[in-house]
C-alpha cells in the first residue's frame, strides 16, 4: 500500500520547510510544512496524513498551498 497525499517529488534538501510526526490519542499525524516541489523555488506546501490506529482510517488534510516559480517543471 502506498499513501501519497501529494504524489509529487518534494525537495527534502535545501529547503526551509519542516516535516514531523506526532501521536495524539489514537491518531498518528505526519505533517509537511512549507515544503516545495523538487526543482521549483518559492513553493509553500502544507499538508498532513492522519492515520487512525483504532479504525485504520486514513485522512489527508490540506492547508495553504502557494505556487512558486520556475522555468522548468520536472515530470
């Protein structure tokens, strides 16, 4: 099984965004804050994956998305 809340290459290196994991009650939360797409500058992507450990439910939560600029877009 693949869980892909964004489904694109994200730039893990040389960015100012953060990614973290937290468990609250029966929910495991993975959050990406101010991430950018690989090869794109100026993106600010904010989203979460929430896994309910009791029911097995998976939720995607999307926050503010600001598109950056680039002269080339990876495929």
